[in-house]
C-alpha cells in the first residue's frame, strides 16, 4: 500500500527541493526520485497532513503558464514525461512544482496525463481534465491545451475587469469609513456637552447625528462583528441548506446594477466552456453537465439542468434553450443557426462574444460613473456631519457672554 512521503531532495544543479510523493517505502521513494534526477536527502510520512493542508491554492496565471509551456513542448514533439520534467525544473511556484513531480511519477507508473491531472481536482477542474482526455483520445492534445490556454486567459481578463470595478469603492471605503467613524466616536461625543448649554431645541439632523454617534460609542464591538458574523453565518448556512443558497444566489442576480452584470458574466463563461468542449469532441449533454458545475450559482445551475433534461429527452438544442428564461431571443437565434448549419461551436463562441462584449461595456460604464458617485456620497456624508455640528456649535459659543 502506497504511503505519502514528504521529502527533501537535491537536483542536478544542487538546488534543494521539497515536496510530497506516494511510494511504498523509503527505498521506493528514493528510486522514484532518482528517475526524476533527484537525490533523496530526507523524508517522513505525510499522508494525513497532506490531505488537510497540501491542497494549496494555485493562482490562475500559474496554471496558464503551466498549460502554455506544456502545449509548446508537446507541439514541438517532446514526450509528456520529458515535458513535465523540463517544466518541473523551471517552475518557481512550490505547489505547481510539486504537482509536476507527482504527475511524472504517475505517468511513469502507467497512467495517462488526464488520469494524472484528475488526482488534483483543486487545481485542474473537471472541464480541464475532460478536455485533456479528449485531446489524448483524438491525438490533438497540443491543440486542446492551446484552447485551454486561451480560455484561462479570457477568464483572467474578465476577473481583472471585475476587480477593477471593486477596487475604487474598496479603496475609498478603507480610507473614508474609518475617518468618519473616528469623527463619530471621538469628536462628536466631546461636543455633546457643549451643545447642551444652548438650552434650545437641537435640529432633527443634529439629534440623528448624536444618536448615531452614541450608538457607535456604546456598541462599536457589535458594529464591527455584525458584518463578519453575518457573512460567515450565511456562508456556512448556504453550504448546508440548498434552499438558502438558492435564495441568496437569486438575490445576487437581482442586485441593482451588479446583478445583470453577474448573470451575463456567468453565462459568457458557460458559453465559452461549452463551445470549447463541444469543438474538442465532447458531447452536448456532457458539455452542459460539466460547464454547469462552473457557474457557481444555484439558480443558473437549475436553469441549465432543465435544458439538459429537455435535450436528453430528445428535444433540440436551440428549442431547449428557448424554453429557458436564461437566454434572450437573440442568443437562441444564434444557437438555432448553429444547429441548422452544423457549426454549433462557432454559434456558442458568438454567444460568448455577445455576453463578453455586454459585460465589458457594462463594467466600463460603471467604472466611469463610480468615481463621481462616490465623491457625491462622501461629500453628502461629510456635509451632513458639518451642517449638524456647526450651527448648534456656533449657537453654543455665542451663548457665553463676552
């Protein structure tokens, strides 16, 4: 029975390497590492530790680089094992370096590349593995890897655009919100006693300001903890209750401004995956089933489940999508043309382009408007504080005889 060992080894250039690998015993481990050009220095069992902590996150750009270089090596006629060995020597990311070493061992043990990849579902998802498997079976592995590189880069661009939308409000919030809270907690309470000497009735907006300030002073710990506890509680509950997850995902799609963009973004991702899998030779039903898992939204997953069921029952592709609320009429027409002409993969790529363009335009519009809107919100907030304090403060100062 194989045991997972955590090892320390030295390569031919004298560089120290650390990683984990499955072997029957230390002697078998030493032989496996020797095949990779490594000299074993020390090792210890790491089976339980690896399951809990070994699945480190791999950034998308590292996965893009790995796939791109593997595609280039295979296209140049280099064998998969030799290509992975070359990549292992040049990869700087520790997790990817470890994965390359373990894949070499798996393939030398008789597994295919897709089988070796499937051992790491946290890094190589089901779509990635399925497309590589089709590439192996069809003899078009280099082409499939090139398609995966294009898909991953496209995802990276969309993710970068989404981050740009959130960057400005987050930056402003980190700077402005703490400053406002400090004013409410430190400055406003000190003015309360001074405002009381006026003897007159304070304006309503000043009373509201003093009430908010008092609440923050008395319950600051609750104010800080409430968002964290609420988000953590909803996340855990949504992981247990599918009904709650469905409700939250539905609310996310109905959010003002952001909801429609989120929906288009996820559909663009689905269409892109679907197009590449269909073009690589994966069946329509399997393509829908695999890409459905990538949406990350229970409402959209249910809609595609209905489409999948209709097609499985003998319905046409375009007619099955037409009966779903998920896609507008223009997209259904694209699918119908692709179904009629036999160029369904191109039709799906057109769907992806259609949504991708709408998402980019929407994000560009939000980015343009976000700056002025945030400035107005900040100005209104600070203006409310100033107007609520200065007139009563002036009245309090003038109440003292000179």
